[in-house]
C-alpha cells in the first residue's frame, strides 16, 4: 500500500504553537519520518518547538526551493512506494500557496498518491477575513513582478479589479514592503480601501483597513515585517 502526501502547516512566525497548530497536526508531525521542505534549518527548529523530544536526525529531508532541479522532484516521492507517508512543509503558513510544494502535489496526483491537507494558519485567508472586504470574489496575486514595467502593469490590473469590487490580495518580500506601500498610496484611486495585515498571529500583529487617502498621512513602518495587502473599493 502506498504512503500518503501530507500537507503540514507552519506557524507564520514566532507565534504560540498551540494557538495556531491543532493538536492532531502536532501529533502527526511527531510521527513523520520523511519531509519535503523549503528550508531544512527552519523546519528542524519548528519541529523542536512542537516537541523537543523529536529526533530530527532520524528524519529524511528533501529540500524544495528555487535551487532544486525539477528533474529530482519525482525521486522525492520514492518512499511512498514503500508505504511511507511524506510530509510537505512550507517556510510559513500552508504549503502549496505561493510555495513550490504545489509541484510535488501535482506529481503525487499523477502517480495516484493520496494527498491529505492538514488545518493550519494561512496569512492570505486571515488577512481577507479580517479586512472587512469582499469575501465572495477575491484574487490572490502573490508576489508582484520586480521589473518596473511589468510591476506597473500589474498594479494597474489590480486597481481595475479592485474598482470592480473584487478583493485583491498581494504581497512583497518584507524588505520591500515600504516601497510597495508608497507606490499604492501615490498611484491608486484615493477612494479604494486598503487593508494592511502585518505580523498576523504574532504579538506585534497589526491589521487595519482605511481608504487610501486616509493612509497617506498615517503610514505604518512595514520594513521586514511579513505583510498582506488587501485592496477593494
């Protein structure tokens, strides 16, 4: 009998494990012996936070990130052929969203390997539900393009969709948050509502929705703080 692929959530930062990771998920993580992860060091630390008794040296890690050769991905699933379950853990939040783990899940489906999602925090959904914006129609745009022309084009598309009352969720690497906020406040329609959801589930959590014109005189410092932006009319 084949093993399963189990999608495990990661905390969004140094938040309390018990507050955001269900007990059943923690118990499953204590048993897993094969893990596909973005960063081995981060995952080892996470497992030790769940239970110091976990022997991370007995776990086989496969690293999946931008440096991984796509030709190696199928080999990561070999343990399932011997009946072993394999976990996937993102760097933060739920795997498969703005995360390379989705490619492993695609391969698993092609190989008829059962995929099991586990409940945990998603900054995308937590930002949306706390924004007061349209939860019936929304788009997650992920990271914005870095190249200036493509970035400006994307921001115009986001603005147009937001004016049509489709909530737009997007993000940046934390060190570029302030630059993005300035771009939004300078270029976008003053009457659009912008939710800034920062440090979600952490002690420093900041979530607030205002019209763009009201943010202009009251900008928060978002430098190096994980942030989701939600925009709608």
